[in-house]
């Protein structure tokens, strides 16, 4: 088992999950608004909606990549050069 790669993967998964847990409720609130309510929002809030969608996608990618690192470290394969036992 490659312990450094395992802990890097664990940290990436943790950060991705924190981002999802923080951003998802805000995204759900903005998606629950009707079209008229959404158009009446300030421009900053509408821009925030777009940023939240991008942040969620990046966080999902982080969780996926971190999970891949965890699995590969358990299998004993090295994916990040320089991280050795």
C-alpha cells in the first residue's frame, strides 16, 4: 500500500466533500426559484448561481480523482510520481 498517495487521495476527497456540502444547499435554493423570481434577483446573485454550478462540478471531479487515488494506493499502484513509501 502506498501511504503517501493514500493520504493525498483522502485529503482531496475530504476537500471535495466539504465544497459539495457547502455549495449544494445554496445551489438547490437558487434552482428552486421560479423564473420570475430568478430574473428579479440582483446580477451578483445570478452570477453566483453560475459559479456554484462550476464549483460543484469541480468538487465532484475532486472526489472522483481522490477516490481513484485511494483505490490505486490500496492496490499498490503509483499514479503520482515522487510519492513513495
